[in-house]
C-alpha cells in the first residue's frame, strides 16, 4: 500500500532545509526529457526561489511522502514579476485576458513553478499542489507557463480547465513558452472536485471545419464515442483560425480534425463526445462586378440541379455580379448543440433527407439567380444583405481515457 501524501504551505518564507530538497527535486525534474535544462542553471532556484516567495502573495506548497518532498508549487502575484509582465505584454494585442491582466496586475496570480518527482507521478500530486497553492486566493485570474515541447504537461493543464492564450519565445532560446490561464475560483473548484476516475480522463478540444465535415463526416451526438484524425495546430492554421474566430477562441483548440490529407494523421483519438458547439462569424452577402469573360469564351447556359445522371437542369442567365460573403467586425458566436447533423456523403437517412433538401434548395436558388440575372441586366448591383451568423466550424470537446 502506498504511503499517504501530505501537503504543507509556506507564506513569505520557508526553512533552508525545505529549499534544499526543493532544489534537488527541481533539478531532477527539469534536466530530464522533454525539458533537458542545465542542472547548474536549475540549481539557482536556491537563490531566486526565496526571493519569489517573498513577493506579494508569495506561497510555496510542498507535498511529502514518508517525510520526503516529492512535489511542490510556487506562486505569487503577477504585479511582483517583471518577467511575467513582459511575457503577457507580448500577447496583449491578441488576447483580451492578457491585456486585462496587464491593466490590473494585482488581480492575477502566477504559478511560477510546479514539479513532481518521477516515481510519484500519476497519484494526483501535481493537482493537489496546485489546488493548495491557489486555495482562498483573492486574484481572479491564474497564469501558468509550460514549454511548447512538454505536450503531456500541456494536456494535463487543459484537462484541469486552463486555456492557452498563445506562445512566446524564451529569451536566448529557441524554446517557446505556452501561456495558459483560467479563472482562479473555477480552477480550484475543478481541481478539488475531481474524483480518481475523472482524474484519469483528459479532455481535448478539437476544431472541425464545416466544409470538411459536411463533405464526408458522420453525424455526431453528445455522449457518443467517436474517433478523429487529428493534426496539431501549426502556424498557418493558427493564423487562419485567429483571423476567422479570434485569438481567445483559437487558444482553446488542441488539434484540428482533417481526413482529406494524403499522409496519415499524427494522432487518431477516440473518446466520448463531452460537448459540441457551432461556431459562426457575423457576415453578409455582397455583390461585386463580374470580370469580363476572355475573348471567345461562352458562359455556361445550363446548371444541373438534380442528382447526378438525372439530367434535370435549369437555364441560368449569367449575372453581371458575383455574390460572396463578407465578414463583418464582431465576436464569433459559439452555440452549444446536442448534435452535428449529417449533410451528405454517407448512405444514411440523414444524408438522404439532406440531399433532397439540398436539391430543392438548389432549384430554388437557381430560379432566384435567373430572376436576379435578368433584373441585373437593367439595374445596378443588388444591395448588401443583412448581417447574420455564418457557420465556419465546430468545437468538439472529446474526453479520452488515458489509462
């Protein structure tokens, strides 16, 4: 039977013997993979650790097993840490959470360090240390950093309810720091309320593009088990997502579902669908002058509106204007939904019904386009449409059993 874990909290200062054991643990934890930091640099925590503990709101929590320190957490007020203020300043333009914290630094707490000895991991000690170091704090927001390559630690923080705000390069190093945050009260509640079974679960938030899922995805319902092909959020995807749905929402995304790639996906994730959300952005239809056709080219005179092979077509006059969506400034709209319906691509009653509806809509659209084209020959461009939400994708929260 394992020995129980005890927790002790120090505020403002701690005995030299405690710092000696904390230093040994700190060096052992972060000279190993995936950190590979320099042992001499790490050992300087013996000097700067007490200084940070002496900052406003400084608190050190140690976890002990058989009177030996096996884990610790060190936290203090954001306003006492120029380095962290500089980190958040780099994210202020893209994150409202970071900019708010910079405006009110006394209302935020930084978890400066969190570590557990290798042989004691998997017992919930990191979770316990974090809960203790944040217990009954008055700051509304908690910040924590983790190296980009420490993917297991980042997944653990996401599971606890922290959201990623962005990534900041470290001075003099190629390593990027993931910056995560959460409302302090909510975070402590999640850390305290989890039972051993839920502690074995990890939740990943995935992005599903509407076009890709509508093309050949299946229906999804909250509570069902599903498997996804998942790719990491690379720089190009992060830029596109940030432009479409904003930095704060993009920071919540752990991976992107894609199943049209030629290469195999880096991950195949299976789990229970915990939450489904539709993500829309405000937009309106606008009409721009159609460019002239090349000399000798003829416009298509007929459009297929029935199923392939049906021969059901309708004549469509070519309009002088092209209709497209224009994004309107405004926050994205996130709406929780119990189900993502199927549209086409799979032999299923949902797909058949959707195909019939789509064919009817296409016929109506073609007739409307024909009428509009005739009108456009004698009139100016149609006025812009009303602003309305346009679906761009889905957020899927997937609970994975990691045991």
